C-alpha cells in the first residue's frame, strides 16, 4: 500500500498558524491596511515599537500593517472604520 505523507500543509496555512514571517530588515515602509497611514521610519524603528502600538489616525493594531517597498505607499490617509 502506498502511504501519503500526512504533513501536506501549504506555506500559506503555516503562515496563518505562526503569524507573518519575521521582518528581513530590508528598507521598507509599513502601510496601515485600514486607513492608508504609512510608517516610514524603517524596520529597525518598527521592530522597537511595542506590540500595543496603534495606528495614529485610525487606531488599528500593529498586525493590521503590511510591509511595502520603500517609497511605494502613497501615504493618503482615509479613515474607513474604527477599532473602538
């Protein structure tokens, strides 16, 4: 009988379990997915922010930010919803 490996998880499902990949330290900005605010101080400053950091315009938690290549985000802030 042929045995199929039990561990057939895709990398995407592993990412959901373990959280986003660790920052590689390359230059980049952090874009708030909720309002478009851009944190431009770089990965070192981002890593030093507390986990309780909130987006200044809309109050979204730190995990709602996504790393984007340096200078690629427009920085146009639109507050769509509140986290309160």
